[in-house]
C-alpha cells in the first residue's frame, strides 16, 4: 500500500516537494541474513515505487540522497 494513499481524496494535502535519504540497505540485508547487494536491490525497488507513487499523486519535486560505504 502506498504511503500516499491516505491523501488520495485530499489533493490539497499532497506535498509539492518530498526529500528521501536512503541509508541502511546493507544493514537491512545483514539483519535478514542476505548479501549486501540484495539490500541495495531492495532499496532500488523501494525507490522505484516511491518515484512512481510520487508521480501518480502529483508530487512536483522529489529529491533523493543515497549513501553507500
């Protein structure tokens, strides 16, 4: 379910700009007994869904910061 779903019937509450800081994909994978790259793939999938939902709901600006060490 989309995090934007609650705003679907209230277009005046959809933000104009959303910023996302992606961090912890490797940690996410480690905690689930997966390889680090699998965490990065999961993060990429989550970002794709976020970008699609933001566009679908009319968010004008989406800023994404991604960190990896």
